């Protein structure tokens, strides 16, 4: 196992910069999840750690040793891709043992490594099959098995579950979590999936436009997003945003919205009176109440089974509520809402969190 240090790492393809200086320290045994929109540089960063992509500048260290110029095979890292990239003409067992056979590992050692990985992944009955006779989930397990048998210092996963249907993803997600609890191998996992990121990560790294926006535990990113990007990206349905101005009232403070309503907030330091701000509140934190301070039009009611998503129009802007209260099913055409202070987020003109 290994720690991984990424220091001032930049990447350009020709004149086009893709990563603008990434600094990140991944602890031994940690499970890190990289999230961010398409094209933000997640795969590029992962591929540089694996050695599949050259580092333009900066340094990558594995267990303290600089690996910038080390070939992928000498980095002792296993990568699991979205496309499983199994050899179609080989059995499951041969796919799994391929890298060990390449390294001329002793036969008994190979058999025991493949056997124990197969048992962990529930692949015992499938060892003689070819990939084409497997389901997507089973192929994904073989791809994981192939990585595990190598006992690498670290695992890199690039959206390994995105080809699977929702049910299988859920199942494999739990299996990956168990596997990590078992192997305790340093892992970096790229995903678009909110739930995967929140449930798997020791720490999440949120990226946008080739820049790391925030690094923290899932709940740190959910509770105290560092900026508007992270606030909008983490959580589903996404956080609501309203433009306003920060006002200082007698003993407290508030955000004055476009219609003149002042939403009380806790005093913020580091922001002046009348500064333009964005107020953020998550759909699950909005309270529907007959005495609520704001009125909103109900545009759409979406039952999810578990709860209900109300699509509202507030000051002409889209606004969402998520509630477990089934009475909301018959809401409309207007509802009144309240914003509990402890759930309010305030962002300055640049989009950075103000506490
Ligand atoms: N070989 C290449 N040559 C030029 N540009 C590239 C190359 N590979 C990637 N890029 C660009 O680098 C940026 C980052 O790509 P990357 O694949 O890392 O994104 P990503 O975050 O993994 O996105 P996705 O979620 O869609 O997989 C993109 O704008 C992409 O077009
Ligand atoms: Mg990618």
C-alpha cells in the first residue's frame, strides 16, 4: 500500500491547458473520490498517476518516490476502467491471472491469488467462462479481480460502474466498499454519480475546469461547500440559489431578495453591508408552512416514492423542494415556504462561501 502525493501538477495537450496545478495528498489506505463535470480533467489526472499520460510539470510521488518518469508497469498500480477491457479469447481465470503470468509468477501463487480474488468477488463458478458469456456486472467483477490479484500499491478506478444498470451499480458499490474495508488499499475513484461519491469516499475531491475546488469528507462538502460550484454539484436535487444583498439589521443580518423580502441569516463576518450575495438552500431543507415568509407557485409535482420533489417558481425563478410529506402531492397552485437559518448558505460575488 502507498501514499500518493500530487504536487503542482499541470497538464497541457499542446497549447491547451487541461489541469492548472493540482495539489493533493492521498494517505495510505485512503479511499478518494474525484468528482466533477465532463471534461474537468478527472481521467487525465488518474492516467498521469498510472503513468499512461505524461506530466507537463509538477511532481507525482508514490510512497514518497518520484514516479514522473517511471513506466506504468513499474509503478505497481492497478487501474480499472469503465470499459472492462477484458481479453475476449481468454477465460475468466486467464484474464485474472494474465499480469501474474506475464511476470512469471509461480503457478501455485497464481492459483491461490486468483482463487482468493474469485471467492471475494463471487466468481468461483465462472472461472472457465469467456467474457462474452458474462453479464455486465460479472465482467466488471472480473476487471476488479484482475486488479486485485496483482496486490498493487494502489487502485485507480475510472467510472467502473457506469455501464451497469441502477440495481447492479448499487450492489457493486456495496461490494467495492466491503472490498476496500477488507484490502484497505489506497484507492482513487472517479465517478459522476453523487451517491457513489458520498457513500464510498473517505474524502471527495471536487474538480471544475482543471482546478480542485474543494477537498473534504462527503459531509464537509455537503454541509459547508466552499463555493457555488461545489454547492450546486454535491446533492441531488441540487441546491437552490437566490440573488440578493447582505443587510445588517438591528441585532442580526439578512439577505434582501429582489421583491424586498429580507431572509434572516446569522451574522457573517468578512462581508460588508449591501454586498451582492447568493443565498443557497437545499431542496430538502426548505420548510412548507402556511405562515411561511415567501410565496411560490407550484409548477410540477414529482413523486419519487421515497419522497416528493416540488418544482416551484419563486420570483420567476425555478426553485425546488424535496419533502417526505405526502400531503405535498396535492400542493398547489401556491405554497408558502420558510428557510431555516441553520441551513442557509451565503456566497459572495465571486461565488465563495461566506461564514
Ligand atoms: N489526448 C488528448 N488531446 C487533447 N485534449 C485532450 C486529450 N485527452 C483529453 N483531452 C481534453 O482534456 C480535458 C479533460 O479530459 P478528461 O478526459 O480528463 O476529462 P474527464 O473529467 O475525465 O471527463 P469525463 O467525465 O467526460 O470522462 C477535456 O477537455 C478533453 O477534451
Ligand atoms: Mg473521464
